[in-house]
C-alpha cells in the first residue's frame, strides 16, 4: 500500500509538471500568434498619389478625413504639373493613383499601358480665370487688356508641361492676341507658382484655375475664359498598372468619388461629375 501510494503521488506530480509545461507552451504559442495577428492588423499601408498641383488644398483636407477613418493608411502626395508627373511615372516613380488636370497626360500613360484602363474616370471639372494682385491699379478687366502697353508681365503655366498653360495658350489664339503677348509671358512650373507670382506682385496678371484663385485673399478674379475658347478642363483619375497598393488605391479612389469627397471638391470650387 505504501509503495502504491508513493507511485500514485509521483505520477500526480509528473502530471502536474506536464500540465504546467503544456500551459506554458500554450501561453507562448498564444502570445506568438497574438503578436503575429497584431502585426497584420495594424500593418501600415503607404499609398502614393500623384496629383495635379491645383488639387493640393482639397486633397490635403480629404487626407485628414480619410486617414481618421483608415488609421492604418498613410497617404503620400506628390503634387506638381500634370506633365511633370506623367514624366515621373514613365521613369518609374512610385505611384498608385494618378489625378491629372488634363486628359492629354492620362492619354499618354494609357497608350504606354501604365494605367489600368478600366479604372480611368473623369471626376472633376474646372474653369480658367484671369487674376490680378488685390491692390492692382491697372484696371485690367478682360483677357484683351493684357495687350495694353502698361501691362508688362503676365504669369502663365509653361504650355508644354502645365495644362493651365496650354489652356491659356488656346485662349490667346481664340482671342487673336498671341503675337501681342510675346515677351510678356512669365512661365511657371505649375499653377501654384503662377498664383504666387501674382500674390507677390511680380507680375501684373496671371492665368490660373478658378479653384486656385479662390484659396487666396491676395488676388482678385477679373475675368473667366469665354466658353469655347479652350478645351474643357477635365480631371481624369486612374490606378497605375504597377501600383504597389492597388486595393488601398481602389478604396481611396472610391472615397474621392463618394458624397463626402464630392462635397469637399465642391467646397473648393470644383465641379464634380454627377
């Protein structure tokens, strides 16, 4: 009986030890799995968006709202002229989503199979305006006034790379003032550069989008380009063929065209596609 008791006691001790080991092993495995799941749950996603400079303010506001809803998504914007952004994409710059201020640049990327064609949509529209410094005394009221001798410098986007510059060039041709403006044009790398030229008084007038003009209290709009004087100002968007984060890009893209996104675009003066 004593021997049996000792054996039973020894077996009980071994069982307890084995149970402790199993519990410890279970806890270790659980913690390991929990840690792994946590990594996957909070793994940050970096979304690269290349967008026309005229979208900077509205997209920055949209970014704040979107990242509050999707805390694991970090949006990195690359703002610039649409032509410059096109070239960067062609050269392999990281981009998941591209929003252009004209169809030309998007057309070029589509021909090179650099955008996912099925994702391409026209999402916004804009207007071209003539602006002057707020304290201007030149009494400029129309595009034709730019030909006057007292108007010395006119800010304009470089037509070869800045869509706003191309639209402006079309307006000059439409009004038959192209030759009269030779030597007066001061070209900017994008519309924001032109806006700055006017704000600082470095030019007598400038041509920018309506949405750029509305964000500044240092300038005033004196005219809007006449209907038919240039191609419609359309903002197409598309996901890149080689996007590193196609799913994240698709979700952000959907948000831009949602009611919340459209409301913000309209707040900044854009017309949205219905």
